[in-house]
C-alpha cells in the first residue's frame, strides 16, 4: 500500500525577492519549522426560537498567518528581503510549496521578527507573517 503522507522537512517557505511584475521566489535559507495557521471568526446566530437549547454559529471572516523559525544564513537573499521589508514596513509575497507541487501563496506583513544569539548554539530567527487578503491555493499540476 503506497503512502501519501508528507514529511514536514519537504515543505519549504519561499519569499518573493522580485516585484509583482517580475516575481522571483527564493527559498528562505536556514528554515527549520514553519506553521500555516488558518482560522475563521465565529458569528453567533443563536435565537430563542432555535428550540434545542444550544447556540448556533456561522463562519465569519477568515484569516491566516505563517510562523517560522530557523538558523540565520548570512547573505541569504530571502532573509535579506524580509529584513528590508520589515524595516520599510512593507508587505511581501510568500509561498509554501508542497512536494506534490501544491502551492499556498499570499501577501503578508511581518509582525514579529526576533533574532537569538546564544553562546553555545547557532544564531536563529523567528517570524510571524500575518496574511493580508486571501491565501491562494494552487493545486498540484
């Protein structure tokens, strides 16, 4: 029986180092972990006449974000782009690419970007990327 399970190590975060007219998505060097968070607000539509004694809810506005951490790779183009966009308070395009070819893509703002410099370990970064607008999903070819 063939397995369609996916290893997390095979999913990479890419950062657009170009512009919207000429995109150039580059792998974020040193990336370790990444988490794609997706959620929806809950809209309470409970009414006294529902009759079952329980609340009723509808999905509201959706949101998404990416959390990532990794080792700092000096001179990495994607990392440099993230620092530039953070300092300029500008958004940036990112992609998460699955081994199958499926792509999650969207525009993000960098809301957290700490760096750690431990004495007995490699220098690391963490990122919180808050989605602006839709998260586009492109199926595998």
